[in-house]
C-alpha cells in the first residue's frame, strides 16, 4: 500500500507536469476566464485522486495584463487519510507576447513539502526565485528522519532563452499555437522548472478515437496520441512509458494520460468534467 502511495506521488507530480505537453495545432481564440477541466486519477477500478486545470482571473504587472492559470492535484479521501497529497501550481502568463511573468509551486505529499515563488523578467531574461523545501525528511530506506528540517534557497537564474515557458504556461502557449501537428513529427520546448531550464521532447504517434464519460455523458473524441520524453532526475523521472490523448480539433483539450508504473501497473488520468 505504501508503494502505491509513493507511486501516486510520482504520478501526481507527472500530472501537474503533463499539462504543458500539448504542442499541437491549437485554436487561437481568446482564452476564457472560468474555463476549467477536471480529471480523475485511477489505478484499475480504484480512484487515487483528482486533478484540475483552470483560468481563474487576471493579474496586472504595470500595463501588462496576465492570465492567472492554476492546476491542482489532490489524493482521494482514503489516500489522504494516511498519505495526504495536495499540490498546486500557479502561473501568471501574458497571452499576447506569450510569456510567463510569475509562477508558484506548492507541493505537499505525505512528509514531502516544497514551495517556491518565481518572478520572471522577460526583458532582462532572468528569474528571481525564493524556495523552501522540507529536506532530508527520509533516509535511504525511506524511513522518516527525526532531524528533518526546512531548507531555504534564494537566487537568480540568468540567460533565459527567449522562448521558455514555465511548467503550466506552456500548455496555454501551445494552445495558442496554430502550427499543424502530424503523426511522426517531433517537437521541443524550453521549460523552466526546478529552478533551471530543461529541454522537453514530444513525439506525435497517431490518431484514434476515445470514448470518455464527461459531464455525466459518454462522449466520443477524435484524438492525437503524443509521447513525451524529458531528461530529469529525482521524483520527476519517468518510470515507464507515458502516452497522452489530445482532442484533434481547434480546442486541443487534454483528454487522457496513461503511465506504466513499476510494481503497480497502469495508472490512468481521464477527463470527466469541463466548463
């Protein structure tokens, strides 16, 4: 059971991470405040948790207006009773120049806690960050350490590339992109995450239809299947094959995610509500 909980943490962080992987042809219509997609996280017939992605408002930076983007992931009540999972990521993203101005990450998973705030300066190409992390909370055996403590880290990342996005703004960057994606194509994006730039690779595999129960109604979607690849370490490291189903229309809605988790099996994330 503890193994399942640990892998829920991995999958949950991937869910938060996954939302920017939709670099496919997306509609260029204005984004609507109040838009929200909700997902359920399943392991077989067991519901492990839920996640959501939404546009919740506007933030002004001088004359620059940014959309406030938010994604959340929480464990189901039975998981949270002994291994609480409550993650949130926020991004302030300017939709005309398509650049992030601020991002915030609050991860709370069992005894693991990590919080950071980042202010971006697109002109100077720098990121000012403040982070606190509950470090060393377990030993190599996975046992809770009595001497665990909060570790604080402040600093500046310089020489950011022109086309970078944060972990959440990238999905909206790509939803505003009208580039046509076809099976066999490969895409890359510069992602600023974990206080550094990471190169992300996505491969478009094929088209197929998928039926999901959305808003209590079975709906058939035409979809494109995408496989992401990322070079990273720690808990973000992929432990098995992951595949994404994206609606093959102007909206490019993230529909479904599957991931093979060692010792657990296939974990699925499916859209079940949208507004």
